[in-house]
């Protein structure tokens, strides 16, 4: 069902951030076009922590799958609420789903090269 995660870091100086992940941390990557690097993430775990609602910072998480329509069907059967319809973007087919008590996250089927299987 879920085949990977696409974590987004917003950076005021994206080239410097990309260079750090590429050159300093030596994360494997693909070039999705025009120098837009997508990095392979190391194995990860997810923790949910309480947060000050007035604190700075934004995090977005997109779960990835091979077949978005089939995955949506499977998740709906488990009671998952989708907050948007599937839309087609240049970079993939995408929707969002509700995480109880935690807002929404994205779910998409990428059209670009992926780095999770490098």
C-alpha cells in the first residue's frame, strides 16, 4: 500500500541546503530536472510530540504509493477520511487525508524519478 515517504524541507537558501545534503551528508539522490535534487532518506521512525501552537515551523509529509486510486480505495475501506479529491499535478497524482487529531498529510503517486529505492 504505502511504498515510501517524501519529506519536504523549506529553505530560504535551497541551493545551500541541497549542497549540504548532497556534499556534507552524502545522501544519494536523483535529479528530478533542472537541478531539483530528491534525496534518499535514511531509515526513519515517526514520533508525535505536543507542540506550542504559537511556535514557528512547518512540516509537510507526503506518503507515496505505486497506485493512488487503489491505495485510496484500500484506505477508505479502513475508515480513512480524504480531505481533497485526487488531482493531477506535473509531479504526480495527489490527494490529502486526515490524520485524527493532527491535521492532514499528502498521499501521492509520483510521476518523477524517486530516490527511495536507490
